[in-house]
C-alpha cells in the first residue's frame, strides 16, 4: 500500500505540469453545456487543480498499482489461478475505461445540457467545484458499474449464478439498476438517472450471454 501511494505521488509530479489542461478536460463537458464556470472561494481553483492532478496521477500510476496488488496476492494463488490474473486485469481495465469514456462523451454532456435547459430562465452561476464533482461522480460511477459482466462471470465460475437464473430475475435486476443509478447520479433528475441506467440494463443482458 505504501509503495502504491508513492507511485501515485510520482504520477502526480508530471500531472502538475499540465494541471490546467487536465482540469479543463475533466470539466469540459459541463462547461460546454453551461457556459463559463465560476469560483466563489479563494482556494477553489487551486484545490480543483490539485484534485485534477491527483486523478491524473492515479491513472498514470494504475499499472504500478496493479503490479503491487499482483505481487501481494500471487504467492497465495495456485498455478491455474495465476493464469486468470492477467486476462482479468486487462478486461477489468478495459471495462472501466469504456464506462468512463461513455460517461465523458455521452452521459455527462447529455445530463449537463438537459439540466442547463431546465434553468434557462435563471442566471446560471455554476462553480468549478460543482462541475468537477458532477463529472467525477458520473465517470467513476459508470466506470465501476461497467465491471458488471466481469463480476457476473466470476459469480458464474463460482457456481453462484447461472444464465437461467439471471434471465428469470431480470425484472428485479432492472429495479436494482435504476435504484443504484438514483443513488450514484449526482443530481435527482430522472433524465440523468435513465441515461445512467439504460447502458447498465444492456450490460446485464450481455452478462447473461457471458
């Protein structure tokens, strides 16, 4: 854990050089939909640049963090179990970045545009902190939820679920997905929740095939 922390710090060093560009990249979808953002406290801009650099450092350090995790658990695995680790790590990374990319290019802009339209009759003064939090929650939330096929594959390998069981429980699954979407989305509007939930319903169906 300590070495992984040092890798994150090392990843933050080059990220600080481009902290302005990273922050504007992360809040870009909200900024394009809602106009120029504001800061209302003296330290708000600095703190959000720091958070953006930390997020970038975490991404840059991810391969090293995965290696540290692997070096910790590998002595306790059987040979046949070790063969699964690299494919699982690759698929998990691919699914996470697919979910985060989908959120960045489609969900965040769509939700921000919808919310901006609802407040057209008001003077909209959106802060950098609120935009950063809005986008980060959607990116991390969808990135995590896109791991669903991998989680269900693991449960199937353990004999806990089957394709027939998942199909029979699809109504309950859709209810749970929408409930989780309501919790994970940063706003209470039904549009953002639905945009968040529909891809997950599709992933659930894909998971049955898996």
